[in-house]
C-alpha cells in the first residue's frame, strides 16, 4: 500500500462524493472516514465507496421510519376499485440497502472477514533482495 494514497486528514475526504451527500449521510461518511483513518486503511480511491456506504445507511434508516409509520403492508386500490394489501415499497428499499451495506462493509474492512482480507492486502510483497536472500539461505531464516 502506497503511503501517498492513504488519507490522513479529513480535509482529504471532502471530495465531490462527500459534497453530494445529504447532511445525515455526511455525518455517517465522516464517522466512517475517521474510523478508517485511525485504522490506516482509508485510501483516496475508497472515498466514493464510503459515500455509497453512508448513503445506504441513511436509506435503511429512512425506510425503517416509513415502515414504522405505515407498517410492512399498505392498503392500495386495484384497477377495479377494490382495496388490497401490498408490501410497503420501503421494505424492498430497506432490504436492498441492507444488502448493499453488508457487501460494502466487507470491502471496507468493517467485518472480521473484511479485516482479514485487508490485512493480507496490506502485507508488502517480498522485495527482490528478500527473495534473493531466501534463495541463498535455502528458505531458512538465519
């Protein structure tokens, strides 16, 4: 991982992705950025993904508020004028946002699996000198 790609200040996080977010999503974005900066895993190329994660978190909250207000099903009128119950569209929105958050959480290293994958990626590959020295010693670390 190149140190030049690492984001170390919140000023570096204020990109177009950040500016396009709603105020609640910005708060989530800032929280995630600060966490990833303390972990030393936030790179500039991650910022749009963090923005998507933050917006999906807000979508979950908004959908849940709608579900709490109107319920899992809503009463609709079909083309014949009969009332019928249908699944509240917020249920699907919430389910899709939760799926997106779950997938992005793994990619960003917020889950045990994601952290393990990030640790493996962060290991620097052996240099040519390391390979040469390993060959001289027959693979033993003397």
